[in-house]
């Protein structure tokens, strides 16, 4: 098994509390509304939405990935941190990847916005090695969703306030 980690950092004019509420706490409602051509639904299939819960993301018809299941490992609303692990689904590349763990932390900036740090850790099976293109494609999808939510929050200053 191989382990590969990547970190990213994004800045946003949106304060961390608003981004955290929209991207993490209410994503099961907001993401399908904002991105209906990509995400059909997000369902909590086990638990109450907190640590230990299982969240299933069902993608829209025509997508290469039909669904993925994530286990919520940590959800800290005070410190705006969130850790989860992709444990099942088409996103694991036909059994080439055992799991993918993610960590997100949203921190305030002096200007009133936020710095958002993301870490992804890929646990591959056997001697499989992820290509730079595969990693880049995953990052681009995550950033696209992030930017859609950010744009929504900019256009709707009272949402998640």
C-alpha cells in the first residue's frame, strides 16, 4: 500500500463561519441545489450527521461516478475543522484506492475573509501510483464546488450569516 498526501490553501472573502456552514454543515441541502447537473443528492445514511456518520453523495445521470460514501471522522463547529474519509464508491477507481482521507480547516483573516487549508491523503492498493493528472482532476472538481458555493455566498450576503 502506498500513501500520498497533498495540501492546498485557498483564500476567500467569505468569513470562515459562513463557508463552514454552507460547505460542511448544510452541504447536503445546498450542493444539489447549486450544482444539480453534477450532484443529484447528498444523504446521511447512518448516524446523525456528526462524527461516525456516513454520508452518501449521488451524482447526476451521465456522470462517470455514480455515488461515493464518506465517513465523517471529525466535525468541530467551534474551530471550523472537518475530517472525513471516502470509504466506498466509484471514486476509489475500481479498487485501486483503499480510501481517501480529507482534512479541512477554515481560519479567519484580518481582512474579514478566510484562509482554507485542505489536505488529501490517498491510500492506494498494491503498487498502484496515482498520476499527477488524476490528482489534478480531483483538485479541480473540489475547487469548482468550492467556487460555486463561494459565489453563491457573495451574491447572497444574508445566507448562512
